[in-house]
C-alpha cells in the first residue's frame, strides 16, 4: 500500500482484517486494555488518535504520560490539540478536513507485542455514548508498522 499524508490506520486495517460493530463503552474497554498491555511491556513508540482535543481527558493524558515517563515516544493526534501535552507526550493538531478527525486509533509498533486498534463512527452526529462504531484490530507487524508510518507522516510533515 502506498501511504500518503491522508492515509489512515482505519483504512489500512479494514482492508485486511474483519470489521465489527460495537458501542463506545465496549471500545473504551478494549483500548484501555491495550494501554495497560503497553505499560507492562513498554514499546518504543505509541500513536493514538482522538478525533478532537476534548477526548484527551485527564485520565487519558495520565496514561500516556506514564508511558512517556518510561521512555516511550508518545504522539497523540486530534483536532485543536496543543503540541506539548506532558512529559514525553507530543500532540499533533489535525486539520478539520483530515480523515483522522472521523476516526479513533491506537497504534503500538512493539517488537514483542505489536497491535493496532481502529474505529470510525457508524453514524456521524449520533449520541456520543450510544453511537455504533465499526472497528477492527490487527497484531500483524507489517500492518501495525504501516499504521505507524501513516501517523508519522502527519507529525513529520514529510510527504513520502
């Protein structure tokens, strides 16, 4: 797959993995489990997308600061996000027209336990907690690495 500055983890994963549907509370549980897994065996880097800065809650920020404090390079992506979010945590502000503002992703390109989680709103504009999302995960190292590169393109400004 040729990656561009508009490529998304959801696009990459949904092309090769089975996509399912779930409500937001269940998906929060999935991502929190993956975050805990990352704390047990810290990877070199973690990338996470949050659609909008309002979803980067104090609890979320604390989780990622804990990873940053352990030497993990953490990048969070969201609309209206500030560049510095805490020790070892860099924010990347997304443009309103970036396809990532409609998606949710957690990318952990670890040597031992690579994983990517992706989701997108099933019904744009629906009630936040009740909205169905389509989602998928992959532990294929090549898929996870492609997702990490897709996010890095936004953080680096490099078009290739």
